[in-house]
C-alpha cells in the first residue's frame, strides 16, 4: 500500500473478472477506517492505509481463466493476486504488485493497450479523499451529545489548524523546525497525529500534538514525505526526490539545527513515524 | 485596509463610544462582499477588501468627548476617525490609522494598558475567513437551478483545486513557475482570480485561470504575498520579508527563468495584481 506511487495503474478483480482499471491518484495516507466510508474510489487495508485510486470509465470484464495460458508465466511467484495453476483469485492478496506484462495480457484481451493509460493524469489528489474522511469525523463530533458546545466548536476549528489548537501549538513551538520561519502568518498549525486519527478531544486540542510549519513543510509532513526523529533529525521519504526537496529550499537550504522534540510530543511523533511517514 | 498587518490593534467606534478592541488576525484579502455575510469579525471596505479582525472580550465604552482634551492633540491631522474639535465621529473615515498614543488615551480611560494586548496572538488566520466566504459562494452554486449537476460537481471540486480544473490547469502549465517543481503530487492547482471572486462557472473552471504551484508558492500567491507581471517576473510584496522568502528557498533559491504568462491568462493576472497582490 505504502509503496504505491501516483500514476501507477491498478486492476480490480472481483467475481471472477478483472472489471476495472484505475489510476493511483496520490500516495497512501493512514487513517482508522470509518465504517460509514465505503470502498468507493479507494483501497483500504487492515493497517488502516487508504490508497486514493481514480477508477477510469472503462469496463474490462476479462476472465483470468480465459487468458491463463499467457497470464500464468508473467504472474508473480509469490503473493500473486490470481493462482497460476487455475486462474482463481487469491483471497489472501488484497493489493499485490504485478508486472507490466500482466497488464498487457489483460488489456489486450479487452482490446486496449497500456500506453493509452500510461500518461493519464489523475484529477484528484489525496486532499480530496482526506477531506471526505475529515467530513465523516466532523459529522460524528457534531452528533456527540457528550461534548460541550465550546469544545465542539474548538474541535471543528482545530481541524483547520485554527482557534485554541493554533494558540496552544504556538505556545509549545512557535518556529517552523524545517525552515526556521518565525513569522506567525506564514505558518500553519499542523497536527502531528492527524486530526482524523485522534481518539479523543484532548488529543485533537493538545498543543503538544502540533507543530507550527511553513506551508510546504506542513504539506510534506501531513503526507508523510518528511518526518522527525525524537532527537529532532529530519527524515526524508524515499518518495521525495532530492531535487524536489532542494527546489523547496530544503536539505541544502537555510535550516535551523535539529532540536529534540518536546517530551510530551514523543508519542505523537512515534505515531507519525509509524503510520504517516512513508519510508 | 491593505496596509494593516497581523498583530495590529483596532479600536471600534460606534454610537458615540469606542466599544471594542480588536486584533488584526492576518493580511487583508479581496473578495466581492456577499450580502449574506455580515460584518461580524471582519472589516469590509467598498473596494471589497476584507480585513480579518479578532475582537477581544473586553468592553471599553469610552466616549471620545470625555477624553477630548488629551485625545485631540494625538489625533491624526487628516482622515481622523474622530473630530478633534468636538469629539464626534467622522463619517467618512471607515478604517483610519491612528498613533499608539490614541490607544493609550482610550485604554487608560478604560483602566487598561496597551502592553496587555501587544503580545497577543490571534487564534485565526485569513484561511478561516476565506473558508466562510467560500462556503457562502458554494451555497449559492448549490442552489443555482440553472446549473447542470455535472458542472455543479466540478465547480465544488474546483474550489479545492481538484477535478476538471486541476486537469485543465495542468494542461496549460504543468510546472510551478516559482520553484520549478514538476512532480504533480507536490503541486496544487491554484486559481489566479480566486474561486470565490469568479463571476461565472467558466471562469471557475478555466485552465487559463490557474497555475500549478508548490504548496508554499500557492500559499503566498493566494494571500497576495507574491504576484506575477505579464512578462513572468515575480513580484514580492513588501509584507514578505527577504529573510522569510529566503527561508522558503525563494529569491536566492533555484528558480526557473521568468516565462511570460499565457496570453489567455492575462486578464486573470491583471485581476490578481489589482485585487489580490499586496504591494
């Protein structure tokens, strides 16, 4: 799930047929799976990773059994989504990596060619999916009778890094630890453990569960393209190229010396490294 | 309006009294004033600039007439909000700049001191105000019976730089003109003439009314802290310090050579320079 990259192609197999082709729209994000959220337009696995996929308006209806002779030799040796011996689906494979040759066999059977899809640009980014998740969490907060109305209001504002949460984060760490920017109006109050993943109101409003970050730092941290060790060292994801980081003024840019994270933030950073950061 | 800066203090005068003290929360943004949007928490002027102000929970009730002897000498010579000769309000002054001494006289009469407010941190940024405006525009789009449901859906997605708008912007200019970043998943599809300020559906979905920008470039462009000349040169606002720009890797960072803006984008860039950019 976490190794999928934007632009990758996905085949959907159900009821004995490869029925749809999809385009990975963005890097995976982690979030507890809300029961209200169907699987429409997204892949979920048990670890709670959501992979934004844009399904294309092409119906394939290709039976692996019908093309098994050509399919079997190109299927992966382990974790194959389809059994090479009989063409049946492998129940234990949820999202499996396959070779481009598998696509070629399936698409040719449907009268299509992979090159038609290779240069396609997804129309959505993970923000659109994250927003839907956040909306669902917000609905639940709105319906929670146990919450004081002032707290409810602050939870809604915290979703967007505003209000009490912003004030508290600013009190804990007012300077962007990635860029050194200290001008408050260039900084966003970002959650370390994402707002949607927090279990309680106090986690959502905890100033120690936040960082003041410049807009690009917030973007990268939120999507797991950068992270932080407890000693303050910056972690760069393999999905963020050295060149792109440089173009953002990072790595070789002006950056403050690593400052250990606040002791009370340790648990939140641990969550981020385990469940948000993409190694 | 446009010269106010975050952290500035504001006094509110109505019905013969200075009643409230407020904190400028962020730089002004421009937008046509929707009639549904009251003046709560914001100053509007006729040119359509909104200045986000956070009113503090302090009631002053100071009559300028009662402190006129000490107030008159410190009032501005022209564009004074209160007439030095009689202490009456000046109807033609909507938002006027006054000296710190004016605050001192007013606050002292209320038993307060300016230093109590000087280090206050606003809890909201202009994003919170912009979101409320966008919500109002979205409601109107939602109620517009003349719109096809597919167009309506695309207009909603365009608000967040998603969907058809993103695809079209990408077709016109796929690389961030401020940072040179070309990786689509690091880029946001930003409106040149803001979504909320567009007059028609076609303006909101026009690929020539957009730029693919890195997250910090999007933030600065959206808030008028950077702009572009038609010949492609970058304009930096006086509100963005050289040091902060450098910390974002701009000015001295890796930047592509100026590329003239697309001819069909000219009108949108003109709007941005006149109504979004803060000189």
